[in-house]
C-alpha cells in the first residue's frame, strides 16, 4: 500500500500542495508493477509488434491495462492462468506458442 500526506499551501488562484512529510520506502507501488508488465509484454510480443500498439492503448484506463488491473486484483499466487485482452487492430496475431488466441493472452506462472 502507498500512503502519502499533503499540505495545502495555496488555494487561489490555483490549488498548490506539497508533501507534509518526506516519504520513505522503496518504489513498489502499482505503477511499477504496470511498467514491468508492459516491459514483459514487449519481450513476449517482440519489440516490432509491441511498438505497433498506440500509446493510448497502453495507458492507464485502456482496455489492456484495465484487463491487467482485473488480473492483479484476482491474483492469488497459486498456479493459475490469467487472460489479458490485447488491443485489437494493432497487428497482434494469434500465436499458440506465446499463448495468444482470439485477441487474448494467457499468462501462466
């Protein structure tokens, strides 16, 4: 869990905040998990195929990242298969060896 406190230093003409205390701890938030997922996906698909995916389809809130978010929320650590919906219309083709079928990537362990 990430926790941080802010102090409001100005409200007009615009809101300005600053950290109330200096944060301590390692970089381990969900953002880093998402970045590592995208790096893993690029390796899995290969850079040329991954680079065909528009940035808008890899951003927070995209179908791809929402699918990954759902997988994270239901992850138990047990051996299981997780389905990730890949962006359509980006040239990602079925690839049985890499677990891609009908626009879905199957992740295992």
